[in-house]
């Protein structure tokens, strides 16, 4: 049996948008994993506020990746959120494996939020050419990530 969801978008547009969404999907899965890794391994002064803020990044990314994957299905493409696919295609730099100080955590997470925001903006540009509904969903996703980027940058900034 095959499943072919119908959608008003022309097939070529749906394919282009789905490819862009697949890139956002692996980015958000990886961001959710990075933020959990950071949440567990951060230590030092202001530990608690950073530890808690990182879980907001996890929850936001998890909410967003589900929207993205389900939009792909609506456009007729099976989302690929498998670990091997994420590892091979995520644009985010690998996260350190050890305990990290608050300051290095803030820097490392900021860098990856910036990479994620850039990846989503690239997908917004593709969606904008073909599909305002997906474009709107991606814009909504990008906003809290850029807000979190600002907050991590502000927490990391030297006085
Ligand atoms: Fe926790």
C-alpha cells in the first residue's frame, strides 16, 4: 500500500518545499538534542537559570519539529527524523561531550541557535517562492528561536 496525501500545491512546488522542511526538521531535532546535552552538562555560577532556560529551547524545538514533520506529510513527503539522518545532515556543529562551564555553554548554545536560525531562514526563502502557508509556519518557528538566540547572547555577554 502507498499513501499519497493530496494537496493543492503543484507537485514540483510541494517537493521543493518538502526538501526545505526536511532540512529544518533535522536542524530542530539536533537543536533539541544539543540543548538537552547542554542542560545536563552545564555547571558553575548561574547554573540554575541556564539549566532551566535550556529546557525551554528543548521544548520549543520539539514543538516546532512536529509542526515541520506534519507539514511535510501534508505535502506528500515522508519526514525522515532518524538518528542516522540527523547525524549525517544536521547543519549544527557537534556539541562538546563533557561538562561545560556556564560561559562556554552559553557560547556553544548561542552558536548553534544562530546556525539553526540561519537554516530556518534559508527554508523560509524557499517556502516564500512556493507556499505561503509553509512560509507562515516557518516564520512562526523562527521567532522564538531568534528570541532565544538573543537571550543566550545577552547572558553570555561580558560586562
Ligand atoms: Fe532536566
